[in-house]
């Protein structure tokens, strides 16, 4: 889940792990959000780098290494803006309106219709 992260409401409980990059919807490139179900932590392969062992990251309260402070700040601004818009329900509705406009335009343009 990356380009569709925070564009619509989802039930996080339906997933064991959500790995989303920020650059599409909530911050600058390079920042990543990982949501891991508790029962999946603590089972890292011995060859797994420590930074990818989510039990270690969780034990350190996501501070195992130096967090990217500027991207976190920007993400916070985006989250505040999203809440002012009405939260994910409002973002989802706006995205559906934009998609309808785009796809209606595509459907009405003869250049993109295939010959049958």
C-alpha cells in the first residue's frame, strides 16, 4: 500500500503489515510509515537487518535510528490539513469526484476509444 495510503478509509485490522511511502499522499519522498500487527513482530529472520526487525523498532518507540524530523514535520502539517478537510471520509469523497471528472473526460474523448 503506497499510492493509495490515506486516499480512502481502510480497516487496518484487515492487514498484518502496511508499508507505505509518503511521497504520494502525505509527505516528502523518503519517509515511510509501517503499521505492523503485534503478533507478527519478533519473528525476523536472523539475516534480517536490525532496522527491519519491527520488534526492535517498536521496542525503541520508532527511535532505533535518528528519525527524519523534517519529513515528520511536513507529514504532521498534511495530517492537520486532512483533518480540516473532514478526515479520510472527506478525502475519499474528493478523490472519487476527481476520478469521476477524469474518467468521464476520457470516456467522452474519441481519441482514446479503440476501434472494434
